[in-house]
C-alpha cells in the first residue's frame, strides 16, 4: 500500500503502464499510521503525526522539516543531485531518466542502483516522477524493470 500525503501526484502508479499496479490512498493529512508494509509519499503541505510507523517514507530532499517526524523509519530522499537516493539524470520534453543512486531495502529484498528512462507525464512535477519511481521500487524492487 502506498499512502500519498499532501500535494504529490502518484496516480500513474494505478495504471500499470510503466510500473506494476499498486494500491494507493491519497490524503492531505494523517492522524496516525502504523502499517509496517506501507510506503508513505510526502508532498508539499503534508500534515503527518509526530510519529509514523511505516516501511519507508519518500520525501522531497528540500523539505527538511519532515525529517524529525520520520525518525525511526527508512527515508528515501528525492531531489536533484546524486546525494539523494532518487534523482533525475536527464530530461527532455518527452523522456525523463530516473536514477536510484544507492542500494535500498524493499518489501521484496535489496534493490541495487539502477536507471529507468520513462515518458514524461504531463501535469507531473519532477518530484512526482521521482516519488512514483521510489514508491514502485520500495513496493516491488527491481520488478519494475521486468514490466
């Protein structure tokens, strides 16, 4: 299960065209979540409780205020540059190449660094693309390359 909180567009996860289908719940805020196999994708304006218990949280690397609330959870940062777990390595009007810059633990095991070129979805920000990629990797690891 992927829980999208705040302003982040992850509906591309639902269609199965690029990534395997995934159950997604979207909300502006969470009062409590304790779901060891859930991935939380945090967007702008996300309101979350002081403590979350999830498998992993996906965050925009520019939003440092969320880190304190995520203590104790695996955190996958998305942003420009290789210091982040997920980044964009190239982009044109039609294609974007996303990069997993270091190995991460997923629900199905370990996923080693990789790149994935994919179409640019109109109406989706770079962070949306990176967050969807991160959630797909965390949910099923390298299965996305077998799609």
